[in-house]
């Protein structure tokens, strides 16, 4: 899904995409694995955002990540499925932008 508040794809300058080796998920502006509650407040309070890519083999259906978007928004990404060919996920991005 690509909208004014969410940017997914391949290559550079995307919120979420495959890393160069296709075995990792790249989250350009930081991510944090969360256990819930799956809400804006959880992502806003989270302090453990990481910039490293995520090994696809470590992603399981139902895993949730808080993501910082390149539009300075917070999003909750829930993994539906992940393989080296595709990553399917649901995403909720909140408006307005938050301070970085």
C-alpha cells in the first residue's frame, strides 16, 4: 500500500522494504518489536527503536512492530506472512506527525 502517509516498496527511501540481500526486511527510520497493547500510545512510549534490518526467518505471523515513517509518523505493522519472495503485513499509520 502506498499513500501520502505510508511508503512501502523496494530500493531506497521507503519506510519498509527488502534489504539488498532479500533475506532481511529493511525499516529505514527505525522499528521496535512490541507485544501490545497494539495502539498509538504503545508506539509513542517505545524507546527501543532500532535501525538494523530484520532477518525474515525471525518474523512470524502475528508479530507486531512499531515503525517510524519517513513522514515523522508512527505506524503499527502486523506481520501476516514473510518469505524471501514477499512480506505481507497490515499497517496502521497515525496522523499527525510526531516530533522526531
